[in-house]
C-alpha cells in the first residue's frame, strides 16, 4: 500500500478490536413497540430523505452528499463519549440530533419535542442488531472539568502532537495538509479529509475544549481518526487541547462583510511579500462550491479565503491566503477551460462504490449561498478519489480576483459567475503552475476570453498548507475600471483546487463583496483644509504687509491684534 493511512489502520485497528468492558448493569434502552412506531413516523418525515427508509444511508438526497448520511446499519457513530468501537449513549445521539454536525448536511433539529427525539433514537436503533448486543455497550469516559487555557501547556501540547503523529494527517500547522491527508478513506472506502484544526468551528463534535478532549480520547468510529485512550495521560490531553486551541483564533469563522484597502505612502514592493500588507485589515470570506452551472463543484476543498489589500497613489495590491492540503504546481488551469458537464456523485468519486442514484434532486435547486452555509461540506475530497482512482490529473491550483469590467451604473452587478454579456467582468488570474499572471474578460461562463495582462504582477508561495498569492496592478489603466480613493467597488474571488480536478467553472467562489479604497492621506479631508488655511494665511500676511506699508505712508488702520 503506497499510502501511510494503512500504517495507521494497522496501528489503530488493535485498539478498535479491543472492545471495552461491557457496562455491567446497562439496561438496553430500546423503547416499546409504540415508541419505535412513533419514532418511525418522525424518521420518515425528517430523516429518511438522507438516511434512507432502510437506514442504510441511501436516501434519495444522498448521492451528492459528502460525508454521506450515516448508514445506521453499520452501527458506527462518530460523536461518542464511549470508548472506541462502542455504541454511543442515548445522550450522545440526542446531542447530535439536537445540535447537528457542523459543515455537513446533518443539520440540528432543535424544534423536535423531547419525546420525538427519544422515539426517533429508539427507531434508529432498530436498523442494526448491535444495539441488542450488550458487548457493544460501554460506560462513557469521564471528562474532567477543563482547566483554563495556558500558553505553556500549549507548547507542551505541540510536542505531544508531534509525538502522537497527529501531523501525519492534520499537518504540521494543523491545516489538514499532512502527508497522509490526500489518501485517507473511511470504513466505507470513501475519501475523507482530516479536520483543519485551524478552523475548529468545522468540528463535527463541537469546538469546546471538552469536545476536543473527547474526540481524541474516544476517536471517531468508522473514520481514520484514532482513539488515543491508552497512549495519553490526562495532563497530556489538556496540553493537546491547548495546542489545538492555539492553532485557531476563534470558535466561529467571523466572516467579514467587506474588504478595506489600506492607503500607504510607500512603493508597493512585491519582494516584501506578506509584510507589504502589515497593518491592513484581513477579511476572511466564505467560499462556496459553484453548483449553479455545469462544471459543478459539490465538495470544494477550500471553504474560506483571507483577503488583504493595500494601495498607494499608483498601484493596488491584494494578498490572498487559503488552506490547501497539497500544492499542485504542475499541469494547467484557466477560467476558460471546459469543465465536465456531468455532476459528480459520491459513487463516481469513491472507487469501490457503484452509482445507484439516477439524478440528483438538489442539483439545480440549491443556491450556492445555501449550499455553502450550514450545509457546506467541508471535509470533502474529490481529489483523493481522483488521485486514488488514477482519474483526472494535470490540473494546477489557481486563484482569481474578479471586478466588473466597468463601474456598474445603478445597483445592477454583473452575474457573479464570470459576468454576463451586458456586464462583463475583469478577471485577474494566477495559474499557480505558471510564473506570470493572466487576465480574462468574462461575459458569462461560456464566454471567458483572454485579456491584456500588461501591468498585472503576481507572486505566489505555498508553506505548511497555505497558499499565499499577491496580485498588483495600476489603479488606473486604459482597459480597466479605475480604482479611486474614497470609493466602494464590487469584487469577488475564486479558488481552483488542482487535486480535486477543479478547472473552468468547477471551482470554489465567493459572492460579490465590496472593497473600500481608503482615500490617500494626501487627499484626506484634513489635508485640503490645512492647505487652504495655509494659503489664506499667506494671503493675509501679504495683505497686512501691504497695508502696513501704506500705514507707514500715512494711511491709518486699526491694529489687527488688539
Ligand atoms: C439533509 C440530509 C440529512 C437529514 C435530513 C438528516 N441527516 Fe442525519 N446525517 C446526515 C449526514 C450527512 C450525516 C453524517 C455526517 C458525518 O459523517 O460527519 C448524518 C449523521 C447522523 C447521525 C450520526 C451521528 C454520529 O455521531 O455519527 C445521526 C444519529 C443522525 N444523522 C440522525 C438523524 C436524524 C434523527 C435525522 C432526522 C431527525 C437526520 N439525521 C436527518 C444527513 C442528514
Ligand atoms: C490517520 C489520520 C489521523 C490521525 C493520525 C489523527 N487524526 Fe484527527 N482526524 C482525522 C480525520 C480523517 C478526521 C475527520 C473525521 C471526519 O470527518 O469525521 C479527524 C478529526 C479530528 C478532529 C475534529 C473532530 C470533530 O469533531 O470533527 C480533531 C480535533 C482531531 N482530529 C484531532 C486529532 C489529534 C489531536 C490527533 C493526534 C493526537 C489526531 N487528530 C490524529 C484523521 C486523523
């Protein structure tokens, strides 16, 4: 086996096999017939579309969902307080049903009554014999009260992280870019991505300190995420929690509402790299899969992009950063490349699986905003499947900044997917396999033509799971919309992931945002006033001098300063 994941499976499997002591007196909570029947009604109304009437995860909506809806016949549950391999407690199930699993289509059901939730749990349990077998039950682990976060402890946690080889999957800086990441699969053989530990709001089991403690203490059944129950002391666990906490800034993504370009006096020297943007406000924007038009990307790997901008009198520059588990610097990419018409399903992606669903009822119905929000599929990985199955190769990573080609009059913006015939867009494009940037004019996704790249500059680097790309351009040039100080302009961004076979219209993109271009200091409102004051003062002095001279010559005036 070429991938390191197998090593992990081999290492971890013995722990999974070693089922914990059955909980001695645990009563089997299977509910009465009447309760199961009532649960069936709830299930068929709210759950079966995804989880299937047979509980096998093959509901009619399932084909495009990744991760797939849980197959309840497998008896494997991810979010548990019970040891690796054991069934979850009713409270574990209740929590998942109430709160949902962030960044999957498993939304929470806060409005179901307690009775309905209990009944549906009893019904879910009927899909597998496991719940009738005491051997699969175990007492929940004790999760102590979390100690307060401590920076020293986080440093020690870094050592534990490396020692336990978390980085092999999660990456050196936790950006889901470990060497094994592209080849991980779940127990059903479907590609699965390690969590991006810098974005703990995406954790399925919640971002709280005790959630993280629970995750590596019990593991996620059915996935390559192991349990470290036997290898870590309690102190080490909190150190690890502190370390994971130190990797991400917050429990929520704090998406920005707009981008602000900072006015600076210096040259925009590209060799300064990211330091050029010191002091500029970072705007973190959500990326969605383009699923409205053919070339759909149901499972974009990039879910957010950080944007910074600075300008001086002549130029404007953008810094774009996003996490990517592998830098694809070979092959080619372009917004004008044709992406396949066919919509890809999990079946097509996973090499073992066979296609069962004919059509996808959600394909055309879902707006990208909706798809990307609560239902966004963060841990997707088209690329792994393509790589693993020796499928499409040869596409490089790429990124683009998109402006309207001309300042829109009124509120009508160009169509955000590469513009429209009446309202073209100006696309600054970086194929990260190439040293020079390109420009395109978009009049809709089927009409993207090369533009004049003169004056557009670009540098790019990739380090520890993050791409960093800088674009620079003149603020005023003949064939583009001028970018003036004190103004707001529409701007949008796209990211193509080569590993996932993204190209053309298959990509992750933002909606239109607005960028505010700060007025230059020299044209700020205060400067002109000061200038005017100085000028007035100068004129006064001259006048006074003239008058004084006249006074000397015998003309009397009152003193200016009493
Ligand atoms: C729109 C699709 C969808 C619907 C509707 C849905 N689920 Fe899910 N559910 C999912 C997906 C996808 C997962 C797997 C997420 C993952 O593996 O990270 C899941 C997982 C689960 C799990 C497994 C949790 C674990 O720890 O592994 C349970 C339990 C569950 N769903 C119960 C329900 C119940 C009960 C309902 C109805 C009230 C429901 N789901 C409705 C998509 C759905
Ligand atoms: C063999 C690969 C592998 C190793 C090693 C590994 N993980 Fe994971 N981890 C995963 C995968 C895959 C997921 C995502 C599972 C999913 O999508 O349901 C994950 C998920 C997580 C999550 C998020 C859980 C959630 O609620 O969604 C955390 C936190 C985490 N891992 C921490 C760690 C830590 C800390 C270590 C080392 C002690 C570690 N992992 C080692 C593969 C791994």
